C-alpha cells in the first residue's frame, strides 16, 4: 500500500526490494524539492540565507544538471545536451547555480521536470536491460565506472543534502516549514 503524505509525496516503501527502496527514496526526495519550490515567484526562487549564495532556483537548475549528468551522460554514455553542452565549465564551474538568476520560475521548473522525466525513462530502460550491478558507460578519469546502484545512492544523497538547504531557504522566504 502506498502512503501519500499531506504534501502529496509518496512515502518510500518499507517492504520493497533493493531497487524499489532506492527508487522510493529518490522519488520522495524529488517530490520534496518540488514541494519546497512550489508556488514561489522569481524573488522566492532567488532568496538566500545568511552569507550563502544558494537559491532554490539554483537548486532546481543544479539538480537538473546532476540528473542529466548521472543518468544521461554517465549511465548511458550520451553527450551533454542543451543547455549543458554550451557551457565553458572550466571558466564557470558554478554556472548551473549562478545562471539560474537569469531564468524565470517557469523555465527553471520546466527544465528540472523535463530532466527528471528523461532520467526516469533512462532508468526504466536500464532496469529492463539489467539489475543494479550493471556498470555505467562512462566513469572517472582513472578508469573506474560506477554501477547503477552507486548512481542511485548518490542521487538520493544529492537530493537529501540539497533538501536540507531547501528547508532553510524556503522558511526564510515565507515561513513554510516541514520535514
């Protein structure tokens, strides 16, 4: 039985296999980010906390990049797509964070939602072809390549980390709190 909380997030299953558990937590954290960014205008998505330059809009764009990087580029071996392929990452290593201020809330949400949808499709296809032990098409410069299990755990970690930031930023914008 799927339990949905008051924010519309499906709770991760308590009795699933390894794949179901990892996907449950990843989807839960994706839904948490969507909840923290929901209903905010451009000013809300550009708000920061204290001396940190992190914004919710930057988080949406950064996590779009992270989704595309791990599921498209690393897992499947695809080349970077727009907008990622036209960035000089050496000159602007924080481009995904910094450039979000130039985007509208709709552009940021559409970018993130579209990237997440592609990631889901690629993940479904990968799981139809093998299990969590399958090795990614790309890896690191030293020749190591992560398996799909590692990629999923990393994505859960990435969302968990940034959702903690999102909690603080959203509370500073309009007082909204919650787990």
